[in-house]
């Protein structure tokens, strides 16, 4: 069972960033599956390492695009990335106790909430800007409504 299911409303309009987000969801789902199957510390730590690397690369791509385009909310978004990295660092440091089911549960709750907050909260603020700047390359028909669904409402509340 997938913890996160990709939905077109997650799209920020830039295919490279959407691909990053799909990969983030996929990695979180792999971590969830590994925890549910009790694959152990080595497997879960390896998946967390892949997630960390992908998040670092994704943040760098996102920040470079925002900076190049002169995104007016760049400083706030950058601070969101810094806060995220600090929280993720604490999770990655739990590697020694990752076999504990309650630690796994808390980690997965955090990762799902972080993904929701990041994509539906912070990154959805970029969609209109990317469209206005002419860099959005995802057809509007492939982007869900940014105002639809309970996840969108949750994401907007989490960024406050």
C-alpha cells in the first residue's frame, strides 16, 4: 500500500521538478514498504540515504531556478529548505534505532507530512510564478486544480 499516491494537483508546472517530486514520493513509498516488510536497519538506512541525496539535489535545482528567475519569495522558500534539512537530519540520525516500530511510524508520519507540506504548500506557491515566467512546460490539462482537495487545504495550513 502506497503511503503517497501522485496526483496531478501536485504539479508545479515544471516537468523536472514534478519528476523530482514523483521520485520523492516513490522513495518514501519504498521506505514505507521496507518498514512494513521489516527489512531491517541496513535496507531502511540505505533508502534514507537515497532520499537524503535526492532531496539535496531537488532543493538545489529548485533554488537555482527560483534564483535565476528572481522569485520574490526565494528567501522564505530557502528558509523552508533549511528547516526541512534540519528536521531530516534528525530523522537520519535515528539510524541506530530504526528497527524500533514506533520510530519507523513516527518517521513515516513525518515524511508524509513533509512531502504534503513541501509540494502542496510551499511549492504550489511557485506554480503561478513559473507559468507567468514562461518556464512551465507541463500542459495545463496535466496539472490538477491548485484549489482542490483536502490535501491542498492541509498543505496550505502547514506552511504557516
